[in-house]
C-alpha cells in the first residue's frame, strides 16, 4: 500500500527529475501562448511561484507575500488582498488545465499548481498526443490534507451506510448495478425528480451522485457541528467520484468546506479550506453556471472569503432562480443574518414561505428565531426556536443560546436559566463571543447575545476548557 508520505516523495522526485532550464522554457511557452495572452496577472503569479521554487524548493510561499510582491498590495486587516490571490490561484489552475488539455497537450513539460498551497509541481509529459486530462486535473481534486485521517475514514464509511436509510442503496460495483436495484426516496420536488430520471437514463452511478448530493446538502446545517459538516463533505466527495460531471457534488463540497473554514482563525488550515472551496465552486460554475445551487454556493464562498457585496449579489441571483428552494433560502437567510439585514433574513426563513428541494431538512426555524431576536421580537424568537427543537430541525448551541437570551429579555428568569444549564451541559465549550464573531459582521450582535446569557447565569469557558472543537 502506498502511503501519503510515499505519494509526497513521488511528487518531489517527479519535480526534481525536471531540469530548471526545461521548466523556464515551458514557462516562456505559456507566457507566449494565445490562451494566456489576456491573462498577464495569472502569468505573473505563475512565473513568481515557479522562479521562487526553483531558487528554494523548501520555501513556503504565502498569499500575503504574493499580494505584496506581485500585486503591490499592502497587508490589510480584512485580508482582501489574500482573497484576491486565492481567487487568482484557482483561475490559474483551471487555465493551466485547459492549456494542457488543448494547445499545450504535446508540450514536453507540465507545470501544475496543486490546491492548498502556492507550490508548483513539474513533470514530464508521458501522455499520448490525443490523451485527455482526468477530472482531477481539471479541478475536481478531492484532496483532504486538512482532515484528520481517522475522521475521514469514519465519515466516508458512515456516508456509505447512511445511504440505505436516506434514499439510495450502494452496491459493490456499478457493473452489477441495474436501474431496478436502486432504492430512491421520493423527494416531493418535481424538478429534482425530473433530474433524477434524466440521470438514471445516463447511468445508475450518475443517479447515485445526484441522490447522495441531495442527502449531503441536508447535513451542512448547523455549521457549528463540525463532524456533521465533515460527513456532508465526505458524501459530496463520494458523489464527485460517482459522476465527475455533476455540478452538485462540487457546489455542495464548496459550501461544506467554507462552513468548516468560517469558524477558524486566520492561518494555513483556513487558507487551505478556502482554497479548495474556491476550486470546487468554480468547477460547479463551469459545469452549471445558471443553477440556483451554484449561485448559492458562490454566494457563500464569497462571504467566507470576506467579499460581502459579491456574496449578496450571487445570493439574490440564487433566490431569483429558485425562490422556493429551501436550501437556497437557508443560505440566503444566514447571509442576511450575518450582514445584519434581519428583516430579509426573517422573510427568507419564514415557516409560512413555500419551501421545496431535497428531503426537507431545513434550518429556517432556527434562523427565523435568531433574526426575530435581533429585531426585538422575543416571543416570535421563542416560538420559532421551540418549534425547531420539537420538529427535529437542525439545532445546535446557538439555538439554545438564543432561546435563553429571548426568555431573559422577556423576564422569564426560570426558563432562561434552564436553557443556560442545558447549553452548558450539552455544549460546555461553546462561546458565542468566539464562534459567532466569525460569522456576524457587526460585533454588537454578538455582544448583545452574550450579555443576555451572562445575565442569565452563563459564564464563558475557562482558558483550560476553551472552544477548540472548531479548530482541531
């Protein structure tokens, strides 16, 4: 069995086997090619990381360094310059893949920039002249260096077994799978059912990708439950393997990756997650740009990258495309809640609003409750959050936090303290000041909620017992 360490060594050996002269010659070929003629910034980025790597292969190049030295942008508090570098790196990968799949397919040397770092990889072109790139080379990478190995294995196996209960049966090999073997739960969404029939006509494996993605989509919420989000990501990765041309696997994976990234502090792990999230959503956009799920995923990735205006623009497009898609509405409500537009968040999450798509596991009641709290409508908040807990909707520590705070604002001291006790017992490491400050743009939202909890008897985790589960 080949280990990850062995694979890394193989990559290093491949890179080392290519001479610097050959790499520089290939770099010049790329710069002078018609495909890169209108992309000088991408070429400058490629040239910088290639030449720096040739000078010192052990050097780790950071996004902020590229922003300063190539784009001439000074460090900024909001990391906008680093986000630009991440976006350009994703564009560069796709442009290189297109180049080597087309006019550069016969070039003797290939230059790659793998997701997760700004390190070039060089290899000798061993493919035949008419060979095509594999899906992974076209941006469908499913690398997961950021994940803990044990969690990854468990998540994948759980994802496979959960298929039996959620609507699709898995078999040892697609070659023995017949359409009549598939056990698919009816979603109640005519559009989704039509897509499933079309996918089944293509192949059973393609239908599995659609069904698995639909199931995984309902596991992204709540974001703070990272193990559940990791499970959804594992299922999306499996869907991509089933059908690398189905956009939904990439759109969902990008949302899961961004959800995992949003609660992390700035650093290598967050950068790697955002990098892959951007690659995934760009692949979804390339496959199905006018789909509401793609636009919703673009919105979410832009938001986590810190580009709120672009996020709102794509969120509005997603709503226009599918005004009753429950998953699209949930992400729209999260964005509006985070941006402080509580009325829009409340309208999107109103339980009386028609909601379709998927298997109907939506987070709208909790989102409506949080929005109502910030609008001062505390009883509405309590009603919505209580309904969420009773109906089995996605709930988490913030659900109990908002319940406790709403009761406190109404003077219901006993109920407020009871929910604080439940919060402390079930989520002892949860600290809204730490967690929600990475989601909400206005710190006053977090301060108001935290103050209400403290007045109800809640105290923040001690330094010896901090909120670390989101960063492990």
